[in-house]
């Protein structure tokens, strides 16, 4: 089963996505940028990275661009930008993500990318 790391600060969304992906993908969750760095280092066999635009910033400002660039420099696999904001998703695409979608389409897009 392919492994996906989902970086998103909303724990309720993380749990919902994990439940929907059960049996289709192994989900590794990170709810902060520092936890994302730790999880990415601990799971070098990840097949897909899902990156939210606003993770640690409580002002709804995009704060995951540095981490997106950092992961892209070491990870050749697909990266999925997710946010309710099209503008934020575009910024993540410019920073190294290959795919983008809104929060409501994350599970569908993960399965599409993984070919599951």
C-alpha cells in the first residue's frame, strides 16, 4: 500500500481523510510544519506529499512555502497543494507542487494521483 503524508493543521479533516483512505493508502499525518519535517524524515518511502498552504499561521497567511521548497529539493514524487484559496494553491504550485485541489477534493485527488 502506498504511503501518503498529509500536512494540514485541521485534525478533523486529517481524521476524515484518513478514514476515507483506509485500505487504499497508508496515511502519515502532520499538523504542524515542524512535525511535517520530522514525519518526512522518518518516512523516506512516502509516495505522495499533500501540503496545506496555512499550517502554523493563525492569521490565515500562507506559511508552508519554505517547507514545500525544502521537500521538493529532496523528493521527486508528486506533491499536492491544497487550500480553500485558489491563489494559495497557485503559490504552492509555484513552489514545487505538481497538483492542486480544494479541501473537499483531497481524497479524490490522492486516489487519482496514486492510481488507486
